[in-house]
C-alpha cells in the first residue's frame, strides 16, 4: 500500500483533526492548493485502498459537559447478538457499539458506550438498553471512564 506525495500532504494536513468550520474540506484544500473535488476524490480513493479506514468525529465528551462516560458490557445470546447489537447501536445516546468474542473470565460480547452529564443519566440510558435486550441478556456491567485517553488517527512519521 503506497501513497504519493499529495496523499502524504493530505494525511499530514488532516491527521490532527479537521478544522472546526462550516466547510473544513474547502479550508484544507485551500491550504494544500488543491481543488476541493480533488481532495475529496483522493480521500475516497485512500479509503477504498484501506489507507484511511474511516473519517469520524471524536468529540471531547468532558468539554461538552458529559462527565459520566460508561462502556456498558452485555452477555447476549449468540444467536441474537448481531440483531440486538444493531438495535443498541442505533440508539441516539450510544456513541459506538460493537460485538467482540468472549474471553476467559469475561462473559461479555456486546459493548455500547454511553455518555451523560451524571452517572444517574448514564444508568437511565443503560436501563433502556437492558429493556431492549430483554431475556436475551444473561449478564451486564458498566465500566466508567476515570480519565480522558488521547484519541488519534492515522499519523505520518515525523509530521504533525
């Protein structure tokens, strides 16, 4: 998987995040001396080749007043996990949701991140998930964040 000099400049210009403007890609294209259509086409091509896996928002939940952040974990029947996981992931208060294989001593296979301004708010949201999962859920827990971890994406060595 190779990238040319222009792709490298695009990655370097976006690796620390997109500018918080109405048209971030127009701003980046201008900084790089590219047409926005060229920038977008190259970014799509890098996604298709697997150079860029995804472009996503990574908000600082604490700065937004969401100081209670919990990864809810669920032991869901395997034959229902995909179907129910999709329903949990579609809830507007779940920022990300995924299935993982169970590990020895760890019975959980469904994970859903929930944010709120208080633990009571997060627990109320977790109760909604619990009701949705119903009897297909055999066990559950929640792991609350105790600190902010650095979130980074693709990096070009020596740049950004």
